[in-house]
C-alpha cells in the first residue's frame, strides 16, 4: 500500500472541519517494531519520562517523549513508514517536518483519565499545518482517545496545565480559555475503537484527552507530531514542553532542520 491509499479527500475534509480523523491501518506493518521501541523506552526512560499517577491511584500511566534519535525502532518508523507522507497530505502541505515522538502507556487497571488539553499552547511552534498521529499497538476499546470536534477553530487557546500537579503552565490566564468539561458542556466528542496500527490524526489545537484503562490488557500508544510548510517558531510566556534547551531559534523562523528533520517532501517541488 502506498501513502496515497491511506487518505481520501473526504478524510482531508473531515480533518479540516473537525480537527481529527481516523486513519485505518496506517502503521499496521510497523506494530511489532513500535512495540519493541516502547519496551526499550520504558526500560530506559529519557530525561522527560514521567509517571502520571498520584499516591493511591491504581495502575500505571507512563509517558515519555523526544526519544527518536536514541531509540532505533522509533527512527526507523519515522523515516521509513508512510507517516510523514500521510501527515503532509492531511495538512495539505508540501513538506512534513518531525516535531517530536511521544509514548503513552496505560497499564491494566489504570483508572486515571488523560486530562483535556490542546497540544499547541505547550509548544513553541505555531501554524495552521500541524498534525499528531496517535497510534496504539494494542486493541483499544476502553482507553480511547477523545477529540472535541471543531475545537481547533476556537478563537482562544485552552490554558495548559501540568498533568500530575494540575497547576497552570503559564501565569497569564486571561490569554486562554479555561479547560472545559466537554461531556458536561454537551460538546461533540469524537472517539473510535481501534486496532493495532490504526491512527487518529488530530490538529495541535484540537482539544483532546483519553479515558482510563479499566480493561485487563495494556494500552500502549505511539504518537508522532509533524508540522508543515507554514509552521514557525514562537515565543511562549514561559518554558515550553518539550523544552528543547539551547535551540537558538527566533520568532518567525522555521524549525531548525538538524533537530527537526523533514521526513517528507513533495517531489514536484
């Protein structure tokens, strides 16, 4: 299967309108490699590795990011799979530049939900052409990813918070919307049962979260974040996540290629 077979125009339209869409089988052929990379990551977490449960909460909720250049399985998937090409097609961009990878694991009996949030306010990049590809390597029926349809078009970003301490990431609350409760507020929430290798594509500005894993099986997910042609560096009102210390980029510049490689480039350029 070629990259063009994964995405139809109707999916591009849905992505533009809703900010999220399901791509069946995108990384189906890479599931075993991703699983091996996740196990390597969990055995040797990077500097951003975190446990996201408070004392007394059941299960285990592990996440880590920015490990692709030290975990060969992740780099192989990034450079050799169709993820970059599909990202470019969904973004309607001639290029797909890697921002970072992210591993999220909820072990059986983990009742904690992933808090509602948008990725964009945490990041030092802005642009219309952004996409995250969230891919489970286990069947997902309980611990589903949940995306609020159309939230990428909201006039103000949602205030970012820290997952464990639950305090605000930045002090200037007036510049942000308070974190909503989509279920209580009656917002349209998209979620899908998924097979290993399926992917949910969502915009950095899409409000999303995930259910707890009350099942008897693991829920391991591998997420790849890409930016397109219009993405530019922007200064935030505080430290960003991921922080990328020493990057030396300035407002309005494209992300530096030696740290954020272009994975796909349209051949007609």
